[in-house]
C-alpha cells in the first residue's frame, strides 16, 4: 500500500529598507518517499504586522529585524506616500 506524506519548506527574503519579509512556501507531496507533487504559495509581511500564524522561521526573523524604530519608519513612509498622492 502506498504511503503519502506532505511537508512544507520555506524560503524567506528580506526586502530593504524597511525589512519587509517575503515568504515562499513549497507544499511537497511524497509517495513512498519520492516527490510526486509540489505547489508554491507566496505572501508578504510588513513591519508591525501580526506574524503569529506564520512559520517559526518568519517569526524569528521578524522579531530580530522589526525594532520599534523600523516599524515607525515604515509607518511614516506609508503616510508620506498617501500625502503625495492627494
């Protein structure tokens, strides 16, 4: 009888200057130890965003990089972009 397993791999990319984190998740399906399928999903997290539902690796990176100063700078950059568009 064939045995199917599923596992996930994560690849993180940090985008300067505000340490925005992009995560690519690969969902890998294996049958009897051999890969038979793979799909990808990408999502982005910005400074100050809740990452409690994300993988442990992303949580650790966010905790290390998203200081109060980085979060404040990111929020200020959003305000300046909105002001320029008005």
